[in-house]
C-alpha cells in the first residue's frame, strides 16, 4: 500500500483584507533587526509543499524556479502552481518581498525554489518528497523547508535527508499538530522526528506554547505559529495557525544567519556549525524542553544577552565604587 504524507493539519483562521508590511511573527523573531545587515540575498530556500501562487505580487520576484513532482496538471514538471494555499502561505513567511505593500517575509531578498511535492488536496507520496529533496540538492539549495509530515518512518526519505545534510543543506521541518498540551506524552511525525532535521514547534504571539504543538525529544526550537498572516491564493492574504506556520519563520531566519555567519567567519560554515549558530539565537520561555526545545527563535539573542551582561557588570562596578 502506498504511504502518504500530507500537509501538517493547520487551521484556516480568516482571509485578511488589510495587512501591515511586517507581520507580528516576523517582528517577534527579530528579523527586522537583521535587515540592516542582510535580507538573505544570495541564499536559496527550497520550499517542499503544495506549490506556490507564482503570480502573487509579494512572491513572484523571489521565485528562481521549481518543479512539480505531483500528478496535478497531468504531472507536468514545469507547472508548480498552488491550488491549496498552504504552500503560498509558507513561501510568503519565508521570503515575501519588501515592496511597500502586503506582507514581508523573514528573508525578503532570498530566492525561493518551489518544489511541489503535495497536490491540490495537500497530499503526497513519500516518493515525491524524496525526489523533491534530491532535486533541491541538485539545485544547490542552502535550506530545505518542509511543513509536511506523516506517521511512518520511511528509510528512503531518511536517507534523502541525510544526503541533503551531508551536502551542507539545512533541513527545517514542522514538528506537527497532534499535541495534547501534555509535555509528558510523545506525538511523533516524520520527517520532523529524524535527528538530522531542525524540528520546529509552535507558540502564539504572546509567547505561550500552542496547545496543538507536538512534544517529543526531537523538538529543536519554537517560532510563532498562531494567527500568522501571510500570502495566499489569488494574490490575497490569509491568517493560518499550525506548526506549518512556525517552520518557515526558521527557514527564512536561517538564510539571514548563514549570510551573517559566513561573512563573520570568512568561510562557508558547515551544517552543524550553522545549526549551532541558530541555537545561539534562541531564548528559553520556561516551557518543557520537550515542547520548546532550546526556546524561541530570537535573532538578536546574542546582542540581547551581551547587553544584559554589560548592564550587570556596570551595576556591580557602581556598587563597588
């Protein structure tokens, strides 16, 4: 029997008529503070999802190419249009352009490689996803973003992910929305549970853990995943909730981190080194590590901690004088 993977179930909250330029989730992870240094130019993020609304005004300039691995449009490889909405929303959170209208993504100058591995119903075969990962490797993507999952461990999928990581590609996955609010229970989904991927759980915009977010020992960090405004079908915008919305915040942020880290070190960092740079940019929220991993993605965490340390030292010096 054919194994099937789906978009991780998400909640459609509402269509949004009026949007601000910078969504609250993008602000919460401190992405705008990074834009004076980089907006992700030169980075390529492969979005393995339901395709993308390729004519959306906030995304069309960011798309560098793509491929369809599903049976939509007669299986035509060159048509990777989104008929579901999920992939378009994810792509916007990653890299919607800074164009004085609509929304802006975490890395507004990064390139998007649209890899359609889920059909109009949000469903796909493991084989499609494996082929999509191999295509992203072939196209020399810097980051792979996957807001999808299934209940089964698939050795072929795992092997494809290992190949991506060995090629120094960061693989980001949504942790899943089967959570029950109890951090002592395990909710497992694949590929998020593979140790090689970066598994992203969800919090709301008030930094509280989302009731639906999966808990397990493979969660690496959390990002905003409730009431997230982003691009949608027909050039429109919508508000969605789910760990599917959390993962693209991290994917876009990694484009910024990679540019900055490579410049600072004067060389291309390896995947483990870039992962370490990501984790350095998290702050604990006080939830169980099984829910939040290392904490909330907070791109200015290093500067924030340095300022706190400086303030404490200054206070101590004043008290001694």
